[in-house]
C-alpha cells in the first residue's frame, strides 16, 4: 500500500506535466494552421468572453486617433477600431504573413482606407517614433520573447500622453486561452511595465477571463 501511494504521488504531477505539454503543442500547432487559427479568432463564441463592444466603449476612442494593434491576427479588433477613429489610423501589426494577407483582402473588400497592415519581425513593430496615441496588445504579450527591448521600442513610438493597453488571460485554469505556464499574472505584468517606465492608469474588470489594463508613461 505504501508503494502504491508513493507511486500515485509521482504519477499525478507527471500526468499533469504530460497534459501541459500536450496543450502547449496543440496551441503551437493551431498557430501554424492559419485557416484554423483565423476561424478560432473570428468564432462568434469568442464575443461572449472577449466582449469587443465593451472593450471599445471602455477605450473611448476618439476620431483622428492613431492606434497600433500589436498581434492583430485576423483583425478582430483592428477593423472595429477603424470604425471609431474615422480619419485617424489603425496599424494592424502581425508577424504572420497569412494574417496580413487575410486582413489585406478584408481591407480591399470593405474599401477601408484607414487601416494599414504591417508585417513585422517578432522583436520590432516597425512603426515610427512618436507616431501613436495608443498601443493595443490583446492576448499577445505572452508570445513576445524579448519583452524588455520591445517595451523600450513601444515607449519611443508613443506620443506624449499616449497609452499602452494590455489585455491578456488571467493566470489560472480557464476554459479558454493558452496553457497555464504560458500566461503572465496581472501583478507580474504591472511590475514589469512599472520597471520599464509605465504606470497603471486605469483598470477595467468586466472581462471574465482576462485582465484589462491601461498604462501611461511615467
């Protein structure tokens, strides 16, 4: 019986480890299958927890604003932003050529003139200094590897008084989002951005699975 209990104690974490590896592998596989990934991003069921209308209202976008949607994916938020900034500009930034192609087709088909896609490397959004009123990063920050360097670039790209908006999954078991070990805890993100010269300006708490933080420059 003692041997069985010891074996069981070791088996539980090993089983959890295997499940975590499997989840991570499935997540990376999904990102490689562009059609499947776009379908997931655009799934109407996503609206139930992502609450895009509520996010737009909370951001209180103004006509003429220039906003960068970093990790824009299929343009889920980029096209919504474009309807609200009017004569402003939305830069839809992504590292995946298939996502850029998908958004370019939509831009053409919708006849939109205030969205520009940017195919960027993982470590640089390729936008001009002091050109942005707002940087918006949703469910993407945990994919950025050189985060310190990336934040330094974002600081230069923001205009005086500009804001950095971060929405990402809470670090707990959730029915949606990446595996637990890929998530960044809210407190860790606030600490990280504080060390990079940003301060928490506002927090919205209506999203069920994500934190929604607005930062300004110190």
